[in-house]
């Protein structure tokens, strides 16, 4: 797949996640959903008015990120490609587990999925942020710093979103950068051009 097509997939994947999450949150009326306090997984739990919407967003996020990550891995050199690929697969598997085993299921696979999705996604984004995309690496670093704070204060949703939106914003920014830049010169690895 051409890197520019991967950019489109990244952009669409990030945007769909934010939109479907907002739709799922808006369905909560009594009580209303609180982004800073409530967990993201609450939106996909059994009994949530739009559980199917949120779980669809999780699966689409995992699959879209998988496509983008594997394309990026194919265009970067050295051991970095294996890191990008491995963390990308971890993120994809994690999102599918989160959707398949919602927090209301009581299954430990939900927590496993959440850890894989958060750590895998941020690690993959960091590993893919090199060359002219290096500055994007600050987003996954912030995400990984937020992750240990989940559950340590009343604002669960705030810290969780810090660790998840870092991936989403990285996807959107990375996608836009791939779309607006000219095709990579022949023989040059993704991100090696000094254009950015």
C-alpha cells in the first residue's frame, strides 16, 4: 500500500474513533456521561445505551491502526520495523479484546486488552515517529506517562483519555502529514526526507 493511502486510513481511523465515542457518550442522558470521570470502557459495557457503537469504534480502531502500522513497518529500516509491527499487532489485538470482552463481562481479558491497546498503540506510534516525523513522538510519550495514573484519582476518564487520545491524535496528525507530502523519492525510507 502506498504511504499516502496509509495516511488516509490513519486519518479516517482516528476521526471515526472520536466521532463514534462522542455518539456513544451523547446517548447517556440519565446520568450524563462525564469525559473526565467515567472510563471509556463504560461506553461499551452491557447496559450502555450505545454499547454497540463504542465496541464498533474499538474494533475499527484496532483494524485501521493495524493497516497503518504494518505499512509503516514495511517502509522503515532496521530493527525499528519489527518494533513497529509487534506493537501495532498488540494494539490491534487489545482493541478487539476490549470490544469482545467489555468491562461488564467480568473477564480479565478486558484488562489485558486495555493494556495491550494503550501500551501497544503508544509504543508503536513512538517507534514510527522518526526522521521528519520525529516530533510526533511527543504524543505517545505523554500517553505512556498518563497510563500509570489511571485509577489513581477521581478523574479516571481524564488520565485514560490522555493515554488513548495520544494514539488517536498521533493517527490524525500522521495521516495528514502523509497525505499532504509528495511521494517519497525512490529508494528513500519513510520519514527520511528532510521535507518536514
